[in-house]
């Protein structure tokens, strides 16, 4: 019985084996599946490097975001920032405020009446030097006035009135040819007198016998004083309070004595130094005359 059953085994085994090993189906499946799967054009299209390159390398868009030229233009565009903090304009306004002070300080002295008309008279303190020259000889008088804390300055028919206290120093130049040289200066005519006696004066006699007499002390005035308007070759100048003030005094009187009054240069210097020392000692801006 076992031997006769062989035909069934053969029949069942062969068709199954054939069906399992049916290579055409495998090929079809493999071919059909392999070809589309391995279809490299599709893989290429997915990994299409030109497109990736275009997107990745298309960095102009990325550059446009970080476009440094634009950032530089905004950051480096400093004219706008400068326009906001325009320092030249600030300096100009600051310079406008100090222009008057600079105008006053740029020279040691000015013509008194011109300074008044230009609004350049110092109110805190100053020195005024006026001359009174004789038309007949080198006989001359000088007055130095110091003032401080001016309340008002106004012109009058005679000159310029200062509403403040002050001090006045008298100086007299007497040439050798003067006929009344032994008469006290306080007793001379109005054009030639100063309110001092010989004992109240320091006297320097120049080599040409001109006498320069300087009051030992200044006279005080209270309330107000008037500076007369000069005539002819006379002058009135105002000196400003500068670091070189006293040297300016020395230079001014040396030139005035030597050039205009014919006092020898050496003697003119001695007299100028004496005047300056007296002014510094008794007419400084201290106490009630300080600013």
C-alpha cells in the first residue's frame, strides 16, 4: 500500500516546485519593481543637484538679508547722525555768547568813547587814562581813574558820567622851559593845576630837565564821576583787566612820554614803572571797589 501511493506524491511535488520556482513571475516582479525603483532619473530628480545648487547656492537672497552694503550704508551713513549732533552749530552758538568777551579781551585798551558807543565798556572794573596837553609847550597832565561795580554809564554835554565810586591818580609833566616851576601845582591856573603840593608828589627829573611828577596816593570819588570828552590831540582810553594789564600800563606811558612829550626813553621808562607801581599799590580792585 505504501508503494502504490507514489504517483500522488510526484504529482503534488512537481507542480508545487514549478510554481514556486516560476522565475518569470519573479522576473516580472523584480523587473517591474526593480526598474521603477532603480529608475535613476527619478532619484536624480529628487536629488537633482542643480535644483539643490540653485536653492543652496541661490545665496543672493541670503545675502540680501545680510546685505552688508545696506547695513554699512545705514551705519556708515553718518551725515544724518552728524546733522543731529551738528557740533559746528553748537560751537557757533557758544562762540556767539563769548564774542563780546573776546572782543573786549583782544586788545589791552580802547578809546573810551568808542568803547561806550560799541557797548564794550567793562562794568565790573576798569582803568581810564586821560591826557590834557598844553597847546603852547610840552606841559602835560594825565589822570588815571579806577572804577568798579558801575550801576550806570551815560553821556553828558561834557563827557561820560559813571555812576559808581572811583579813584583818581594825578600826573604832571613840566618841561624845563616852564616859567612857574617854583609854584605849587595846586596853586597854578586851571589849565595847569593838579590838586597836589610838591610834598604829595614823587618827582623824576629827566636828563633833558623835564620833571615827571606822580601823586603818591590816589584821590577817592564817591557816588559818580565824569570823564571829560578829549579835544585836539588829547585822548581818553579804557584799559581792560587782563593778565598783562600792568605791563600794558608801562608800555603805554613809555610811548606817550617818549614819543609825544619828548622825554628821553630811559627816563620815560622809570616814570612809567613808578606810575604802574603806584596804580597797582593804591588803585587795585579790592575792598569796596572789588567786583
